[in-house]
């Protein structure tokens, strides 16, 4: 059994997942509301390009999301997506890419538990924690 984050966006899901694929690599699949089979619930024309489901798979990981069709999206609260990099160099690269155009809550750097850790909110409003595997230097 595994847990997988499912993120919601205010109309920016395609852009966010395209950016995540640029950062992490992997295979991206995007299904829009217009892809709904005929005979299913009618889709309002203004929602046709909204993402109904996106998935990014890479190295055995899965990140999923969609646009919020209700119009009531209020941002992500009470959670962060955690990414664990194989080393501090890769962690720094990912952190810098995720925080580009967003905001930094805790700059990426060495901690007592990790060779590199940082927290940011990307330009799409998704909060991230980037950590590294292994023990910190000097431990």
C-alpha cells in the first residue's frame, strides 16, 4: 500500500504538472474535462480546458492533481509535499527549481538531521519540503 498526494489547482494544473515534469522528469499524463466521453455529464464550455486528472510518474513515485471545477479553491492548507533527494546537490537543484517564482519558508541548507533541507511554496501555491537521504555531515 502507498499514499500519493493529490493536488488541486485554481486553473493552473497543466502548467504546474508541466513544470514538475521539467524538474523531476518522468511520464506526464493530462486529461481535460473535454476528454469526458460522450453521454457522460455535460461539461460547460468554459470548463473544457480544465484538467480533470493529471499524473506524473517517476522512479516509482506518483504525483496526481486536477483543477478545482467548483470555483471554490482556496489554496493548499495544512500539508506539504515532501521530496527526498538522493544527495544535497540534487536537493538544492530541486529546491531552487520549485522555489523559483514562489516563496521560501526555510532556505535550503544543512540541518542536524540532514545534509540539506528546505521548505518553499512554488509559484502554483503548492507547499514543498525538500530533504536529502542519509546522515548529515559530521554525524
